[in-house]
């Protein structure tokens, strides 16, 4: 279905941002849990893992930011307008773009919230 | 906390009054959109971020090292096994440390010190909750959880099991007695003493004859059972059977004679078949275990 856009939106582009969020979440918690296991020394510091989480967060935010800007840009350029109620391929495309924008915004904030503990905790407690 | 709740309450009630009484009727699309963006996105994100940061920076302080005693608390269906001054192990252990001064169903704490609970369970998941002193901490079989508490005000507090664990879950409470550090030391020293029981004591004889000693320990005697609570200083507690009845000779007799009517589901048989005199003799003797 060529509609004259750069990207053809589909369910995969829609879930890209939440997927980045999910992977980021998994790696953040998994890595620190791995570092602290079996948690015999609860005052052990987690400096390295905090840096890792920080780097990961920057990458994740960049990825989500890209998704956000792309979807928003295409939506705007093609005159997207809510509500997307019409029964056509064109409106379906706009609808997906708009949903992608919303999900990317949500994921962006979620990634920050996920990473915040690592910004504030210094050890395995 | 209360202030926050009041603010939220006033805001919610105020909004509902506004929307139903002061300005009923529909809003334009622009206004609705603005409400969603500011009220539904920006506002919660800002508030939640502030609360999250605030909560997170409080966490390490809450879990700082203890400078008071280490107390092992084993949550068992449906009572609390307590041991004072155990050797605390750092980090996560699979089972509670052995030893310490045994007690049950009542925990004394020194005011002004950070005491550390090591919390475990041999059967199912329970949760130790002393609302005035600390948040809940689960007691999980095969794992020891740590909870550091710092009571500041002497007094008697109530605690409960906060995780459904079976029939008598609702009757699995405990008293927490906060006293000065000196009184705490004296209390633990008293609890560490054996009971003084004459071998020819009528009540004690009935106690062993009926097999109570298979499950209960009375230190200083041949009773060394480990299934139920240590009874060495039973009468020094404020309650019977984990907060179920106030401590008194009559209530002791009631509990022994009608165990399952008082507290259904406990792992102690009812001794209703004993004669009233016999139960009274046992209860009278239990009452001397100060
Ligand atoms: Cu329980």
C-alpha cells in the first residue's frame, strides 16, 4: 500500500518504543540483580552497574526519541488530525502514527522512571 | 502524609462539586484537549516524578545498618517464634540463625536504637506488620528478610500477620513493647533465665503426663518440645496464643480446654477431655511461669 510516506506504519513500528522500554527495564534490573547476587554483602557498591544503566538509558531514550520524532513528523506533515475515524488506508496510517507518538511519550517517561533508582542508590541495599 | 491526603481529598471533592454544581454541561474540544494534556499528562508526570525522587532518596536511610539488637522472628501458623540477640548474618540467608534467647508472641524493643529483625517462616508466607513502627515485611519460607526498625516512643504497640496464612490468620497478632535500652537488657536477661519448677509440682506433673512437653519447652525442666511456643516465661506475656486472649488463669484454662473453639486451626490439640480440676491445675501452674 503505497501512500507516499517515508515509512509505512504498522503494528511493529507501533510497538518499537514500548519494546525498547521493556528491554531497557529487563537489562537494568537484571544486571544489578546479577551484580548483587547472592546479596551476601549488602553494602557492596554498584558503581559499574550504575554507569551501565546510565549508558543504556541514554541509548534507550535516543531510540525512543527517534521513534517519537519520526512518527510525529510524518503525522504533522501529512495533516494528521484527531479523531481518526474515517475508514481509509490514509487515516489508518495517521492513526498508527499518532498512537506511536503517544506510546513513545509514555515509554520515554517510563525509561526515566526505571533508571531513577540507579541514579539514587549507591549500593546493594 | 495526612496533609497530602487532605489536599487530594479537597481537590477531588472540589472538582466533582465544580463539575456537577458550579459549571455543569459540556466543554469544547479545545478545553477538553487542554484538560487531558495538562491534567492527565503533565500534572501527574511532574507530581509522580517528585514523589519518586523523594521516596527513592529516603530508601537507603530507612535500610541503614542496625546499632541495636538483632532479633529473629519466625512466623509460624499461627504464632510468632522470637529469639533475642541472635548472631545476625549479613545479606540474604536461607534460614534463621539458631540460638538466642527464646520467647514468643511478644517482642520487646529498646527505644532510640535501630533494632534489626531477621524474619523467616517454616511453613507458608506470612508478613510481620507493626503499623506504628514500620512497614510490612514478608516472612518467606527458605529465605530470611531483614527489617531495621527504630521505635522512638516507649509504649505497647500492636502487630499482626498481614499475609493470609490459613484458618487462624486473623488471630495471629503480637504485642510489641518498647522500653528504654536498660529495661530491654533487663528483660532479655530475665527471659534467658530458666523457670523454677519443683519436680513434684502438681501442675507440672499434669503438664508432662498429658504430653504437653512434646511440643512445648519450659527451660529448666525436662520439657523441651519445639513445635509450639516456649512457655518458660509464658505468664510474663500480655496475651495468650498470639494476641488471642488477655493473659489470666481463667483464659489459660479456656485456651487449654477449648483450644480450637478459641482459635480454630492451631496445631495444638484441644484438651477438653481433661477434667476441670486437671486443667485448672495446669493453668494455675502455667500462671506461675513469670
Ligand atoms: Cu500468618
